[in-house]
C-alpha cells in the first residue's frame, strides 16, 4: 500500500520536543503499511487489532502505547492510504475522526 505522506508524520514529531518519542512508532506504522496489502477493512482489523474502522474508509491507529493517534483514509481498491490526522490522544478527542 502506498501511504501519503511520511512528511505529515515528520512534521508532527518535529513540531514539539514533547512529541519526539512518537518518531519510532510512527515510522514503524508507516513502514508496516507500506509493505502491507489489505483488500478490505476487515483484513486490516484482523492483523492490526487495535485499529478502529470508521465510516468512509477511515481507520484510527493507536500508536506509541496509545499515546498518539493516526487517522488514515484508505482506498482499498487502489491500495492508497492518506494520512488525515496525527496527534496526541487528547488532540484526537477534540476532532471528528470521520471528517478531519
């Protein structure tokens, strides 16, 4: 699967010194998704049990021991993942994951 874009993740972990611990788990998620092929949301959920499947092809990933969240909009047919949000758990609680 092609993930757009690593730069979105990098901007987050470089944006504040408190987020530098996010770099390793975010890069691990990115690399995992780049190597993966998921034909359906259900296939993704089988492998990544902590992921939450939302409407409209959106998936919420718990990253860094549940400290951070990544929301991706995934086109399963084209095998494309678009990073729509990266933030802390508290920041995630302030947004609508289905529209961000």
